[in-house]
C-alpha cells in the first residue's frame, strides 16, 4: 500500500501538488492513483525510479489513515457507483467483500494447479492436496484448534450445524432430552434442532432476553438441568449485536453434562477466537463472512467427539474400504467430507485467513470497536430511531459493529429502498433470519447496517445523512 | 436545418438530461428538426420514455419546455436503435401519426433499424410506443392513464413522490379483511388486497393495505387502475406494463416481485369472485358462455382464465380461418400472419421468420412467451407507387390484431416491389 510519502520523488512541485490534491479527493484509491497518475506525468528516467520506489515502499503505518482507508483499495468491488451514487456497502453481516488477494488465489488455483485432491499421484494433484490441507491448517491456527484434524470443511455454517444434528444428535439424543437455544438464534441454529427433536423426541428450551436485550444468563442457569444434552447459541448476535459469555456458558453446561455448540459466524470474522480458551465442543463459521469465497465453511469439534460420530453424507473420500454389502469409514475429518470438496474455495478461504492475519485480528477488532461506537452513538441521535441490543458499554466493546434498528412510523423496507436508490447505501431490511427474535421484540421487520474493517467513519456519515434525508422524505407525506 | 445528436453508448439514465441540455443548445441554431441517434442494445424503456417525454413539448420538464416553446415549430425525434423491439415501436408510431409529413428520410442500415423523421407534426397524435407500453392497449383505461403519467415523470425521486401520493390517497382497508387469504405472498412488507363486485355495474373493485409506504403506493396504483373494470379486462392485464411505469428500475427485485404477486393475487381473487357470481347468477355476463362449458380439461384456474380471455379472440379467428376447434384453437401466429398477408397483398415473395429467440429475456417480453418477434419480407405489386412509410403502414394495418392483442411485440419489415427486387439484383 503506497502512501503520499512516495510523492517526494516527483520532481515537479506543481505536479506534486496536483497529485496530492487529486489523491486526497479520492481517498482509498490513493495507491492506484499515485502510481498511475505519476507514471503518466513523469520523464522516462524518473519514471523508472518512481516505479522502483513505489514497489519497494513499505506499507503505510496506521498514522496515515484508518484501517478502512488503508484497506479499501484491496477491495475492487467497493469502487463502483449504484444508481448514480458511490456505493456504500453496509451489509457485511450478510456477506463480506473479498480482497484481491483472495480473488487472485482462486484464479491462480484454477490456472495453475487445479486437480482432484487426496486421490492422484501426479504433480498437480499433489500440489492441490498440499494447498487444500494447508488451508485446513490455517483454519486450525486461526481459531487455535489443537489439531487440523479437528477441522471439517463443509459448505457453510448452516451445513455444519446440520452435520452435528444429524450425526452426533441422532446418535446421542433420545426421548425427553433437552436442547437449550435462545430466542435470538439465527434460523440455521433453530431449524436443524427442530427437525432433530421431531426425529428423536427431544425437547427444545428457549432462553429469553434481559431488558437490555442481551441473553438472560439467569434464565439459562435455571434452565440447565441433568436432562440438558446440548446448549447451542451464538457468540455474537447478527441482529442484537450482543456478545455471549461463551466460556461461562460452557462451564455451566459441562457441569450438567451438556455439550456446547457455538455459532461463531459473527465473531470469527471480527475478533480473535480461541476454541480452546472457550472450551467449546463444537464451533461453526462461514468463509463468506470473513473475506473468503462462498461455498465453504467449517465445523470444529473436539477430537473425542468427532471420532465417535457416525458419517453424515456417504460416498467417496469418507470411506476406508468399500465392499458390495458394507463399507468401512475413514477417520475424521475425512469421514465427514464425502465427494470432491470445494477445493479452490477452501484454498481461497486460506488466503482470506492469511489476509486477515496480516492485518491482525486485534487491529481489526479495535477498529471495529471504534466504528461500532460511532455508528451506535450517531444513529441513536437520529429522531425516532430505536436500536436493538445493548449499548456499546464503557469500553465500547459490548456490541458488534452492526445496528438493527427501526424508525418510528416508517417501514424498514421503505428506508432501505430509498437509501439504495437515492444514496447508494446498501443496508438490509427484513427479519435477518431471526423471525422468533422479531416476534419476541414485537416488530415485523427491522433495518440493519453492519460495518466491517473496510468501512470508514465517512461512510457511516453518508449512511446517516442518507437516513436523515430518507426520514424527512417519508415524513413529509404523513 | 437538421441537428443530429449521436449517442453511441448504452443508454443510461443520464440520457434525458443530456438530450434536454443539448436540445436547448441546438434551438438557437434555428433547427426545427432534431434527430437523436442512440445505438445500444439495452435501451431501457424508462430512459427511452423519459427521453421522449423530454423531446416532446407536451410533457417536458419546466427547464426544457420553456426554451422549446420558444421555437417556431414543434419537432419530432426519431430514434435509431439496434434493438428491434424498440424499432418496431417506432415504426408502429408511424402508423399512428398523421400523414402531414412533408419530408421523409429513411435509411435502413441493418434489418432491424430504420430512421424516420417528420416535420410539422403535432405532438397530440404522438402515441409513441416503447417496449413496455406496447401492452398499454390491453390495459383498462385508468391503468393506461396512470402508466402515461408515470412515464412523464423522468426524475426517480419525483416518481417516488408520485407513488407516495397514491399511497396517501388509498382508502384504508378494514381490519377484519387483513386475513391470510388476502395477504400477498412474496412481499418484503405486508400487503393485503380485497376485491368486491359492484352492486349495480357488476364490475370489480379493489381495496388494499400495507405497512410499507412504497408498497402501499404500488398497491394503490393497482387499486386505482383496475377498479371498475370487468373480469376480462383485469385478467387480460399482463405484468409487462410495470416496465412502462419506469418504477422497476427504482425498485429492488423483491419489491418488484411483490408488485407482480399483488397483481396475480388480484387476478386470482377476481376469478374466484367471478366464478362464484356466475354460479349464483342464472344469466351469464360474459360474451360467450359456451366457452366456459366446453373446454376439455380445466384443471387450474389459469386454464379457466385463459378460456374467458380467449372467447373474444376465438371469435375473431373463427371468422377469418377455419382452424378453430371447439376447445382451444391451436394455431401459430406465424401462420396467421402469412395468411393475412397472402390474402391482402398477393405477394410474389413472402417470408415470415420467427426470431423471438433473439429477444427472449428483453424487458417487456414476458418470460415463456413465444412468437413475439418476426422478420417479415414481402415482395408485392401492391407496394408499387407507395412510399416506404405507406407500405409499412399497410402491413401494420393488416396485422393490427396480432400486434395489439396477439402478443406480437415487433415486426422487422422488408417491403419491396418485384421491380425493385430485380433491379437491385438482390432476392
């Protein structure tokens, strides 16, 4: 990432000022702009030096720009206009954008070494297998799993939860056993358990919210009993933004002999997550929410559990020996990865993890705490706005960098349509896959703006300005 | 003089304002005719409609109309486009224009485009057809007016204001009618519709409700546009006209689907009510009661609707050819076109080619519709002594039914006399 520091090389003072002004007006594209513009303007001799300097200049430090400003240039998709306005993407909680590094990795996979994994002897296959397994190691390191054998590649977090329900769930649950969930869970962490309950006769118990709209830990304590076999809950809520004290929940659940599954879809992309420190029995996450490609997700499970679980999908790869009348199965993780996997996507996921690790999850989290505070405080000031979930707290880290909200008298869909059409701001409206939560809160729908590390405070300002304009537009009709 | 404005790019929303500003500039040069040349396959109907509304004095934005009214004579704009469906619309408009043209210049570059220009024509006769509005004739009158009004509003924000105005005017629906049966599926917000039959006129009226203002506006459009129509008129409405409103570009796909589903629910409920009233009444209120009883299989309501719709069509066809069976006549539009042209023009050469596949997926072409676009080549003595305009108009007049109600969107015409064919040596 080149900065304006490299401009000192430009001999012509007027030209330097011109480039500086142009770059400041187009922040975020500074790196590309610098290079391209200067290239066009300089004399041949100095151009060569410029190129060398630009390539070798080190990445800028945090002092010259926020994390959002520095990383924007890595995300080509953010550089566009919608409906005549510059795109402001505030829906990363639904899916994140992908940096060039991930896109290049995907392309490189298909151009250089695409081959089926685990089967072939030839060079391409060996290389593909190595990269695929390396990606698995990267995931294991990223969440501090004890071994890469504890990481199963699935299609997404939803499939991971279904995998647990259909294998561990069927094998271990019976009539009267209890599964504890919360009213704020994503549908993917409710429906598989409903299906499992129908099949096995197990019972679902739901924990409600405090007046602050956080998980009611008191109610959880009271609900846990010796019949509880599983507690499955979010780490960070995609609608309320609140965070669950997972370590505490795990401790309490283990005391009564229950296992814990953590839905980490909104936490792994945004902060350091350590599965061993949490003590979780299962943890699920999706690649597409953390700068990786769609179509790949993970299930982490403790080795003891995984090796006892019967197979999920049957087919190639997950077998040891196949006879006509029976087959023997491989060990985990292969046992749960039937058929040809999404090889390119897994490797791309690995590249995304590299990209995030290079920035540092602590840096990302720290920046998002700022964004979260800024978003929450300024959105609260808009008249008629009700934000769901707890406030950010004294340190600002008690909620995620997202806000689901409603404006009195205006439907969420009207808000998001107008924001998109008249301001180029992308937010989500609806029930965000948490219908029970919306019913619990007594609302039909809500709008949600979510920020990721490539968003800036300026973009939040554009969103708020647009929101105010939208509100006055609709209010003038009432 | 003639001023040419050439925009060789894909049409975008900026075109109307560009056209407006350039026409303002060109006027002082005493040019009474302006030709706007646009090439690009994706000429969205809303931008073209706003282009036309910008060009014509009658429905101009205040900025442009002031300066244009200063000009001596009104002018007409022709559009060169590589989209033949639009071209078909332009050619069609030639049929509707009065014949006071003093000068016609044509150039046919490809088989799918022609440039036509007239002077001294009044705007009143202009019923310019864009792909979305071709269906306009099928709509109840009130719906047509609403469509025209939205087309006249080029600015998206102004369209929203218009929509919200409708939402405000909508009469609230009683709470007892907010039931699951009345609820529209596939809508991001909640929408209910309730039809009823007028006591005196036996026509259908609607009420609707929604919690989202924009959706309420859309519902209000449908309520306003369809209330007071007959069952046939309501069931004949195809969703194509939505493009004509120019709102779909301002609407997300999910909302668009909501509009579609609103219309479908209204049509479905109209049919239900209609069937109930038919069973109750002894005398039938449709033109051809026989059609309701004879169809071989009526498994779905769609079939029943089809029967009601086809009763007038069946009569038309049966009077002209003998292919009609007592159930649904299976007859290709191509055959009908050939038949009609044969009969009227006794051509020495006639080629009718179905090129609908080239236009599948165009906005304005309903998915799954067939036989929508044709290439027609006619060589006939009847064209002798007739200008190109007159020849095309002749063909269009002959195929009026197919174009207006038969689902044919556009024809690409080659009309020659036998002498011309031998002279040019082309066949």
